[in-house]
């Protein structure tokens, strides 16, 4: 991937809805060439998608918690993860090494909803052994951005090669 593709990715991570003309101006290319690069980055799976970040408090989802879900060993371990992923209040599901099988990120209105979610939806899942919850008091940083390091450039233009 070359420096221009990395610059485009860095720009899009900061503001995904930036007009293509503005991206082109910032990297010094024609808008059509930038659009072609972006499409190739999407096709190659480098750009995974675009997402709007909503303010959770505006949707009565002001409480965030991380729940460690301990899973019994056996063939159902991955099924537990898929079942957790299907629950709308769960934003993230991560299968982790160590004592616990999964760490999930939850957003709900308050502690009563968190309690209900854990007791009624998480703990009854076949294969779940126990849960341990950490309620977030405040967040210093929350981001899904990946640092774009210009040294990743190989001199090869991955965005323009098929």
C-alpha cells in the first residue's frame, strides 16, 4: 500500500462522510482517481464499511458495562458467541484467552436493565458457566480507529493493483 492510500485511509477514519473532492484536494489527486482508489480499498477488504456513531445517551443507553462470560468447555463454545452476538444490547463480543471465554460490551439504560439482560438473556445461554460484570463509570477514550502509520507503505500501490 502506498503513501497516498494510507493518507486516504487516515482522512476517511477521521471523517467518513468527507466529500470525495476534499479528499482529492488533501492528497493532491483528481477526484475520480481518489474514488477509484477508495473503491479498490473497499473491494480488497481494507475498508470494511462505514458506520455512524450515535450518542448512546440520546437513545437511553447511557450505561456501558463489560461482562466476562465464562463458558464450559465443549463443542458449544462458538455457539455461545454467536448467541451473544444476536442480542441487540450487546455491542461487541470477543472470544478471549484465559479463564473466561468471552468479554462482551453492553450498552443499556441503567443497572436494572443490565441486571435483566444478564439474568434473562446471557446466563440462560447453554454453555454459560458464570458472568462477572464491570460497570464503566466514565470513558477517557472510545474509538474504533486503527493508527495509520506511513511507514507501512511498501512502495507498492496495493490500492491500484488487482
